[in-house]
DNA sequence: GTATATTGTTAGACGCATCTAACAAAATTA
DNA sequence: TAATTTTGTTAGATGCGTCTAACAATATAC
């Protein structure tokens, strides 16, 4: 099997891939906080193992095998997060660190059991989709709240950032997954948004926040989306 | 904190200590399947860290600090085993391997939560005591079934071996923790025992098995235990 | 109490994942 | 397109945990 270290590279390659499925050495290096030469040499190793497609000076891509391996790790991470929230009473802001460790546990049975006890959840507590047992994930491309228009009625579908700080911020504002909001107005100066939800008629969300909230648009004021 | 590797040394030192709390380099080496020179050098390292008391050519002993660290690891292991059995429906024969990995997870909260959800269990699914949050364990010194006398009525309190093979063997014979048995007879030739329990009037247990079963004696035929 | 066997240590090497320093290729800017 | 910046690679070193080979101390046997 792959070592913990290799698994972290695979996960990063999976998570930070662009639309072509590619990641640069520099990006990987920064995300993992590992210097570039180290990344280069690890890419050679993973390439030998058939997990990545690597050619000098070209961006890195996971092979089908590597994508599957990475998907399974992410499946374990997200199932764990869901289990911790749903079955053990943890808050969504406190599960990432634990899942980060549990994702490396080698026991298909453990995670299958979580999946079963959770009734085969489709997404984790942060709205991210849970890959299937083959590591395959079908991604719904939700827009960011920041891209929505005044008058849009939306449902909070996922958050882009799972840091405890950010999630605690949302907790304080009583913003949960599935909360329905209406975009009241946008401040042109700083692109902050005023939204209404629950019993809150006008909460202000900075651009930094609205960019991290992925939403499903339920209804829109103007039905024509694009017209020049 | 201590690395996974250090943790495994600490656990072994804790588990294989004799009545003086000592372990030889040779024993550690064999239990961990690591060559003696490697053990020696690791002992120097752990000694520097104040976790073991080590002098050349002398047996090794955990310090109070080391004992606490080891106890906490074992606490995590045993809580996990109990959680897997009680809350996730695993059989007692399938939890050791998983707990072996989970015991290294750094998250006091996770194990505190298990402890709470399990209502502060005193022992794991194999009857081994669960150390408290300070790593302290109070050990009840149960006798082996093999040391009991004909006519003794006993309760299965713990098993000494947690291998899947052994536990599956007990499953097949419907022997669980807390099963009450009566020692019917002992075969002088091979010291195998015939015991009765549940609806089984005479099950044969080899010496190899009866040595691995720790029991609480409920009643004995002759009340005088020792008389020359 | 010496000889032998067992146990433990020292010395030196190795693989892995990491680093820094120096260099090379590719991309960007002028 | 030439100069410069950015990105990536090569070479060589380091720390960790491991090993084997050789030697040393302790325990056991005779």
C-alpha cells in the first residue's frame, strides 16, 4: 500500500487539480508546504508506481490509478467527518483535523460501516460530495454566493473552506448547510452582500465570505440569465 | 508529541513489563520485531526525552512520564475497541487491527467522546481494563482457567490473546465474556479441561486455550484454598 | 572458576523524505 | 528577440529509523 506521505501527495494532487486535472510543482509545493525539489523527486517516485503522469517541466496529472487511490482517501476523510457530526455529536468546525488523521486508517470495513450507519450519505458536513467506493466523485458545480444577483433566493449547498475559524464565524451567524437566503443587496464599494435568512432580515457578508459559500439558486428575479 | 514509532515502543514497554516493570532489550526487540541495536539506540533517545529509564546492560523501565504516555495510548486503543463493538456492530475478533491504527490519532476530544458515549466503560471487549485519562490502570489479577480446580464455578472475565483466530474459535464455541462455566474435569494426560456452560454440558478446552482465559471464581467445591 | 552461551553495545551503512545551493528551462516583459 | 523573472531540476547534505558485522559484557554451564 501507499505510505501516509504518499497519500498526502495524492490527496493534494486530487484536491488542487485544475479543470485539466493538472497541478504545477510550485502549487503542490506550496499547498503541502514542502520544497519544490522534494516534490519533484516524489513525483518521480509516484510516476514509477503508476500513480501520476509526470514529465520534466510539465504539469503533473494523476493517472486513473492515482485518481482512484486519492478518491478513496477523500472518501474516508469525508465519511469520517459525517460520522463525527451525525453519530458522535461533533460540530462541523471540529471534524477536519480528526478526519485528516483517520483518512489514513487502513480498514475498508471501518469506512463501509460508517457509510452504512450513515445511510450512504452523498456529502460531508461541509457539503463536499463523498466519492464512491471506487474513488469516483460526481461533482455538482454550484456557483459561489458572490456570483449571485440581487433578488436571488438560494440554498447554502457547501462551504469552500473547512477551517474552524471560518465555520465558527458561520455558526455565530446561524448559517448552516441548507439555510435558505435571499440576496437583498450588494454594496458596490466592497462587494459585500446583505442577505436575509431565518429571522435575520439583513446580515452583511463580506466578499471574502460570500466567495466561500456555494449555493443552489432556487429562484431568480430575472429569468434570462445571460443577454448581451 | 511522540511519533508513531516512539508510541509503539512505549506501548510495548508498558505491555511486556514484568512485575518489576522491566523489559529486556532482547524481549522488546522480539516483540516489536526490530533488531537489538535499533532498540538500544531508541532507548537512548527515549531516555533523553525522559520517557524511559535506561542504563547500559540493565533492563529498561518506563519513567512515570513514559508510563503515563503509554497508558494513554492503550486507553485510546481499548476505548476504540469498545466503541467499535458497542456502537458500530463489529465482532470482538475484528477490532484489534483497527484500534492498532486509531490509537495513534491525536485528538483527546475523539476518545473523550467515545468514553462518554460508552458511559465510561471499565474494560474493553476482551476484558482488559481501560486506563483513565492519566494513563493509570488498576489491574485485577484474575487467575487463568487452567489454574482452577474441578468443581469451580467461574465467570469468563478476560481473554489474554486478542488474535482474530483465537476469538473466532471462542465464537464457534459460544464462549463470550461473562459466560459462566463449571469446571467438570481435567484430563491428567494433556491437562485439557471439560467445562459446562449454557446448554453445553461438556465442552473440551485444550491447555493452550484454558491458559488464555482469565476468570473470576464464583464458587469453589473446597473452601480452603491452600493447605499443605 | 574458567569456558561457553546469551545478551547487549558500537560502528558504520542504507533508504526515505526532507533540505539548500546551484543551475537550467520556460514564461514574461521590455 | 533579448533580458528578466519565474518555475523546475540536479547535486549533494541531513536526520531518522532501520540494518549487519564485529566486539563487549553478563549470565550459565561445566
